[in-house]
C-alpha cells in the first residue's frame, strides 16, 4: 500500500499543485512506470475541476483525467494506475464517495492492487477512519459517514498553533483536545502546511518542506510535538523510520 497524505495542495497560489511533494511523487511514478492518473475532485465547490486536472497533469508529467469523464465511477477506479483526491470541502467529498459507490472500490484498489493514493487537505481527511477532525463546515450533510480508513489514525491537516490577535474563539489545540476528550481511545496527528505522511512498503515517513514538527493529541496527555516519525509507532501498524 502506498499513501501520500498531504496537509495542503501547494505552497503558494502561483505554485504548481503538489509542488512540495514533487520529488517523492515523481520518483514513485517513474519506479512504477505510471502513465495516467484518476482525479477525484468532488471536494471542489467553486473551482474549475477540469483545469485542476490539467494543472495536475503538468505538475506530475502524466495524463490526469477527472472521474466525471467516465460513465461508471467504480469502473474508473478499478482501472486506475494512480488515484488523486483533491482538497476542498471534506463533508461533500465523503458524501459523494458514498453516493457514487466508491468507498469499497478505492479500498480494494489501494489495499489489493497496490494502487498509490495521493490525497491533500480533504483528500487527506477522507483517507483516515472518519472525517470528524476536518476543519470544514458541513455544507451539505451533518451525517458523519465512515471514510476510507486507509490510514488508521485521525489527521488534522492545515494545522496551526499561531496566536491570532483579537481571536476569542476556540483554538485548534482546544478543538482537537475536545475531540480526544469525547473519543478517549483515539489520537489525532496534526500536520502543518507544507508537510505530509508517506506510507510505502509498510513503512511510514514524514516530510516537511520547512522542517516543521507535527503534533500528536491524546486524551489526558500533554500535546507533544515531534520531528521523528518513530513517535507514531505505537499508533500505526507500519514501520516508522
């Protein structure tokens, strides 16, 4: 199983999509001799989905086709060499994956056929057991459906512990601590911008373009920040290097 779980899609508005993960993605594509990818853009509400596919094609150097181009979304997944799942609204994305009958096909593709999965922001969220640690508003449905469960721990992308002057609402740390209080058996990995987790050959790696840390939230335990992915070994079945 190969997963690329990115906090965000790019570092700047004018940067290529997936720019900060390009070295690892290009290496994977070359090693597997991948020539095309299936793009699942259901999370995008206001952007141009076809243009996003074209941008991904330019960034990755392969043909990228939107899933809407296929008459049968499950069959499109069954034929995919690489699955790309966009950021946007996580609630809409997860609901559409269920409505289009794509949960099990994606799970089979990744786990049984070893098709690489690349998800950023919302696409990262839906790779975990549930979308309960998304930052997004439930714009379409308030029902929390199971997600893909490819990665066994909840992730919070776009994590920031910056102090915003004048802000009187709950901080991200407070919200994630509340999640752990309600769900004491679960943990949350908080990924800052420009960072991602990579699962390959049963090994888990962590990358950050700015050498930032990631944080782990657990119930009744201090919030811990790490650079070394071996800190995640008690939480995951992968070898952490």
